[in-house]
């Protein structure tokens, strides 16, 4: 179809150029005073339609919808008929040739419209690339107790204004797969090897109309858990774009925000500090005091919030999820609706090393997701046939190594120690001097 459209537009371009050239020859070669104005008006009319046809031809690259081209041709035809009528009404020797040029151009546009309408305008994929994205269908920040099974309703299949079958179906699915591969490559290039693998596995689509289905997921509330589904949009000619709903996967960090604790903390801070009137500074200081069994008790001041308290007292705002109010652990929802004067109890443990915090209370241990400690000695790194090899210095940790070396601390889960891939648990118990291999 693309070749047929170009052939029609090329013919229009050549014919309008011929009309302009004819009028321009008269303008240049007919030296009579009586015909000067007549030939100038005709040349202007011819140049107008020559340029319009040229723009139509240049703009069509195979990715444009043919119906859009038809609309532009009809607009050009209306324009030519309008000016042909104007010059006819003005009459006289000077206006007759320009009327003829506009009239002939209208006939050319009309002929191009008829030719295009004769082409089979069946729906087809076009030259615009498809796009794949991941859409969150569930999220949990972690740092709470318990596990549960949860049912989620998702969409499978495709949404389209036409039936997908045969060659058209194969084209659409091939384009969707290619878009998913592009997304996978981008994520992999940024160092997100694990997520890239998940996307690759989810890059598949059911061959039926969109329908709701239920999936069951297991949620461990002690860890951040986010579930995503792939969705791909395929642009089409002669019909609306097609939306395909792909597979789903789980991530331990939100993909819309930067990886690691910093992005999660920033998101939580914005969520907790926000109120209908915007962010408020505390109107007075929240008071805290020690309780039994190492607990800390805080009385919530007007305008303050649990996240801000934990950020000030312990250096980690996310620890608000370990606070209790009226005997119940705080959640994102309940933390937003606390009354002024609420009595909040924090039951965290002491910091590693047993030192007291700057404010006199025992600071909680660092989150296992960040494991941030300043290295007591320099890290030794070297190359190897298996990848990069790191010798763990006293006080350092795999997360910090990957954050410094690769810009993504979560890549420590790709490291190996004694031939085994690190886990959250094993990463905490590595001896100083351990040889860690990062495959590369």
C-alpha cells in the first residue's frame, strides 16, 4: 500500500509542477503589457499548488495514516475550488488564467482522492515503533509482619477495533515482541539484569480479546514487594492503536523511582508529609522518652508525622512502620490519619556496636536493604576470567560495593561467594577478606 500511495502523490506532484511550469513560461516569455498581470496571477496560483503537492509527497514516509492523507487532499481540493470561484467571479482578462490553474488543480486533487479511495484500506501495522511499558498492579513497602495470599484482577489479551487473525495477527505480535525486547535491552544496559530477565519472561501475549482474569500472589510483608504487568501499544494504519496486555512479574523495589532505599524514603516522605493543605512544618516538637524493654514512646505534636520523627531520631524515616499506635503496628494508611497527641511506641533494637544515638536513645540497626557502614579499610578489586573480583574490607558490605562501583547497590544479589550467589541473609554474614565475584 505504501508504494501505491507514493505513486499517486508523485503523479500529483508532477502534474501540479507541470501547470506551474507552463504558467511560469508565459510569465517569462510573453512580454506584452496586456498579459503581464494575467501571467503573474497564474504563476502564483501554479506555484501554490506545486508547493502543496510537494509537501504532501515529502510528508508521506509510510508511517502516516492514509486517512490523514485523504483529509489533506480534500482540504487542498476545497482550497483550489474556493480560489477558482473567486477568480471566476472577479472576471476579466487578468483573472481568467489563474481561474483555469486553480480549476485544474482541483481536478488533480479530486483525482488523487479517488485513486487513494480505490486502494484497499484494510487495517495494517505502520512504520511507527510499538512501545512497551510496565504498569504497577500491586505494591507493598515492607518492614511489617506476616504473609498472606492475595488475589489480583488483571487484563489478558488485546484491545482492538478490528479482529486480529492471519497475517495481521502475526505482524502485530511480532511488533509487540520487538518492543518488549527493546525495553529489556534498555533495562539490561542500565544494570537491571534481574528486572530485565523478568521483563523478558513477561513479554508474551494471549491471542484473544481482552478479558479479566484473577491471579494469586503471595505477599511477604517484611520485604518491599511490587508487582507489574507489561502493556504494549502497537500503532496501526486505518484503525486505532492496539493495546496488548502481557505477563506480570515481581520486583523488590518500585520501578518508577530510583533504586535503593533513597528512592523509597523520598517517596514515603512525600506521602507522609503531605496533607490537604500541603506540607506542614511541626508547630511544636514531638516529645519522646524511654519506656520498658528498650522501647521509645513519642507524643505526636501538631503538624508532625511518624516518618519525620524516625528521620530525626534514628536517621531512617522508614522505621515509622515499626511504630505502634494503640497496640497496632502503623501502616501507610493509618500513619496519615493519626490525631495530634497520639502516643506512638517504637520497639526497635539498639544499633550495631551498642552506641547511643546523638539524641540519647538507642538508634535502630541499619536496614538490611541498605546495610550502610563506612568501610574501615580500602576495598581491593581486581579483574578475573569470571568477572570482577572484590576483597571485602573490614566494615564494608556488598551493597555498598555495588552502589559505589556500579551505581546500583541491589546488584549485590548477582555477586558470588565461594561459588554461590549471595542472598540477603548470606550478605550479612560475610567474613572480612571474603572474595566476592561479580560476573561481567
